[in-house]
C-alpha cells in the first residue's frame, strides 16, 4: 500500500511543481502590473474606465498557464527519462 501511495505521489510531483510555478508567475505579473499602475495612475484610470485591465488580467492568467505547461512538460520528460 505504501509503494502505491509513493508511486502516486511521485507521478503528481511534476504537476504540482508546474501549478506552483504558474501561480508564482501570475502573482509576479500582478505585482508588476500594480507597480506600473501606481507609477502611472492616469494610465491606470484610463485602463479601468475602458475595461482593458480586465483583458490584461486574462493575459496574465494565460501567461501563467503557458509557463506552467512548459514546466510540466520539462519535468515529466525529466522524471520519465
């Protein structure tokens, strides 16, 4: 039973690392966006008024998913090889 649990845990490790990397990338991009909006508040107000900020949030999540997917592919090839 413990060997079965160990194989399940080891096979999900790359996925957990990829999800963690994706979350860190999303948080980092949100911080960078917030810092840019604090330095240029007029641009931030215009973006909020025109709704482009909502699209920017989807863009940030998309980048996080892409980076997490790449990390997942690299880690799965590493663990399978």
